[in-house]
C-alpha cells in the first residue's frame, strides 16, 4: 500500500484571534493500529502509573498544527504518522489535569503497528483496556452487569422524579445492550457512553476531578491522564462510523492480506462478530479488493488467497466503505 494516505483532511482548525491570558493550546494524537484480533492505541506511561496519549503544546516553531502534532509524536514515540485527521477541539473548563483552562486539539492517526524504539515510555495497548464494555465479539461483556447497577443507582438518586426519568432515558439510549438486549446496542455511541459514566461518577477521571479519594466502583476501565480517555472514546466512535463509508480500514492493513484477516480487523475495530459469508459477499460486491495472484499458508489450513486494496474504488463511487449494520448482519 502506498504511503500516501487515502484522504488528508485539513488539520488546521480556526483558533481564537485573541486567546484568553494563560490559555494553553495542546496537541494530542490517538494513534491506532491493529495486531491480529486486537485494536491497539499508542500510549505513554507516566511515573504516576497512568497512561496518556502522545501530546505536547503548540510551539512557536511549529508551522502548522499538524506539523506540531507530528513533531511531538516522533519525539515521544519515534512513530512516523501517515493518515491523520483532526477529531475535535476540547476546551471544557476544569477538565484539565490541574483544573485549569486548556484548549486541546485531538487527532486520529492510523498506522501499521511499529514497536517504539529508544529511551521511551511509549507502548501499544489494547483500546479495550480502557473501554472493556465496548467489546461484544464474545457476546455481552460481563462488565456491563456492574455498570448497569451503578447507572440505575445514579438514576434512582436524582433530585426529582423527572430528572430520574431523563437519566433513565439517557441510559437506555447509550446502553441499549443492557439486560442482554444486543439489538439495542449502537457501537458508535462510545463517547456518549463514557460521558454518561463520567457524569454518574463511575470512572476514575470523574472522581479525580471531584477531589474524591475513593476508587471507581466496579471494573470501569483503566484511567488515563487529563481528558485523554475522552479523546480516545471519540476516536473509536469516529473510526467505527467511518469504516462504513470510507475505506480507512486499509490504512491499518499490510500491503497484501487474506479476506479472513480483513474480517478480523473490521471485527476488532467494531467490537462485533460478523457473518463470514455475508462479509465476503459484501467485499466482493463493493469491489474493495483485488487478488494478488499469491497465496499464504499462514492461516494453518489450506493456502488462502492474498488480496490487496483496489485503490480505483476511490474514483468509482463516493462512499466505498464496509457498511456494518446495513450491509450484513452479526452472527
């Protein structure tokens, strides 16, 4: 696959003409790769035991925001970035590490996994380490039992019956999979689910902000510094949505691969098991790949055909993605 990204959205968002005094502008990268069946994110481990995303402040010598981002990533992880797109600008008051005001620009980057080298604390981690309730490939995650109990208690503790009803409605919207109802689960509501858990005080970041010394109740995922788990939640949601209408999944694939490897990668990112024959039928109908003429015996069975992304599809239609819910069912 060419090193040229499939798309390169404009990364430089409009910044305030006159930032308020003391306003810091930070750049953070959610760098995603897939290894086997595991979606990975590149993180930095700190002395306090918490992870963060590669990040740093916008400096005077940075010609653009994206140049600054790439500089910080290479400095901290030795990882060179290919595909990059801006996710969102976070500017909430009192959500920073020191309780101050900061403007944080988050980016999504897709790469093939490369081991960080040199004197660095960078490491690849499964993104389900931070969001264990988002992985439905083995069925309904057991962690939802604990979260469901905490959320229902939060709704019941509302100041009024109307507020309790609103909270219950939000829980049903975000966690439709509770109670074993897989059909009500929307894999793209990753950020909404995290924000609801934050508001309910069920994640460590919320307790930290409120000055509480108690630990988050139940297995609510691994804490990250500042607002970085929030950024990761948005990146997962964006990627899960985008693979349905843009072929970004091929940015994390090797130059040649089997259809089985492609399916496992889509499953890893979406958090859902997919019907094998329906998946292959959709890929063939969409003409997303072409055969290389080679085979591999690494699958353990009879030799499997190797394919590659057919780049001409980008010119043939405007939305050449892998349509998960509508295109084929889960098994």
